[in-house]
C-alpha cells in the first residue's frame, strides 16, 4: 500500500537529532510522533508524490501516525491544482491538524486565484471550536487579503475573535502586526482605541516593532501604545 511505502520512505530520511530538536519546538505533538525529516526533503517528496495517481489513498488515511505524514499531507494539498478538490481536501484534513507548523505551512497555491470563493469557508473556519482550524482561517486572511484584496471588514472579523488558546492569540497578533506593515492607517486604530485584548494588543506591538517592514517612526509610536500590567505568556 502507498501508505506503507510513504512511511518507509520517510524513515529513510530520518535524522533522530533533528527529531529531538523539532519535538522541543512543537510541544503539542508527542515526541514519539517525530521521525526527523527536514522540510526541504518533505517538500521535494510531496512534489514527487503529487504526480502519483494513488495518492488519494494516503490523503484518505486519517488520522496519520507521524508528524511528517501530516506535514507531507499539508504539502500535497498545497500542490493541488483544482480549487474545489483542494478545498474539500483541506476541509477534510483540518480537524486532524494538531500543531502550529502543519497549520502554518499548509498554503494551497490554487487559493490565490479563488479569493472571492474562499471567503465563505474562511468565515466558517473562524467560528470553529478547534484551535488550528481558527488559526488556519486567520492565516488565510493574512496571506491573501492584506493587499489588493484587502477590505476593512476583514480585520474587524479577526478582532472579534476571543480565545484563551495560545496558538490562536499568537496568530491574531501576527495577523495585526503584518496588517500594520501593509495597511498601517487602517489598522492603527485597533491599537490606539484598544480594540484587542491586552495580551494580543501587546504581542502585536512586539511583533510589529521586530518587523523590518515597519518604519522607525512607526515603531517609536507603537511602543508608546503598549498597555502596562500583567500580560501573561
């Protein structure tokens, strides 16, 4: 079966030291689930497998056992050419994502050509009770709707999200920091008017002042907007 073939191939790329390193960076995944395959190898393998007519068998074999299988799955979906097929596959896979890396590295190229249609599923993802589905939805808004497809209603939707989940709050802060770099005048009131919770507000400022895309003058002003007090982590 192709599932066994893929798993055997992944173990051929195994680097146990790298697996230990990855497990420390991704604490939501059991250390035993890491094989230790570097991302360039996974991306290269995904491109190769994307041409295999039997790959749907692997994509249907959920849940996967290993982190790298999930990564490979995400990279395979990122290579899909048909929008409807890709969207259906993403929706099927999203509930099984259990870490920030797989969530953030799944970026279907075909979505770029279907931004209007993509808005409806994004809105549904943002309402999910699953951490990485919400995170993926915010990530898609950040990736595809901060430049020519930008609309002021989109950051308003993100600002309405309230969660105690670290990986959701971090993505929201990342979204607003990136939005500041691309739509500064529109996004700034979210900070001057304190529309975000304190933790996300301060984390947004932290990430923005670390960005090379924010001017020194903007950074100086943003630092003054930090809300003092207990932030959490």
